[in-house]
């Protein structure tokens, strides 16, 4: 099917840059990511993920991880599973 519809959306410049960097690491263009999202909405008949407001503990965990606080680095998956006792 021909792709002829155009979507115009405004977002924060920093957010756009960060998200496009993630898309690139996944091998996706922004257009491909938007189309993927649209297809998932169509298939699921709704947003394909939970939309909720994180609690204080989760927000703090996000902040800490972004700042590199409290992180544990593992050599590989085996090391990670050993540390987790799995």
C-alpha cells in the first residue's frame, strides 16, 4: 500500500534527539518507529503498553540509574545470574 499520509507533530528538541539515537541503535528510522507503533495500536486496538504514573520509589530508581548511582556491572550474563543467585 502506498504511503501517502503525512503526520506533523511537535516535541522537545532534546527528547527527539535522544529518541532518534535509540531508534538508530535499533536499526530504525523515526518513520519506521512511528509506523511500528501505529501497526501495534491497530493490532491491539489500543496503546501497546501500560500508561501510568510511576510512584516515588520508581521515579527515584529512574533518577539514580540515569546518574549512575547504585548500579552493578556484570562481566556477562553468567556473572549476572550468579550475582542474582539464579
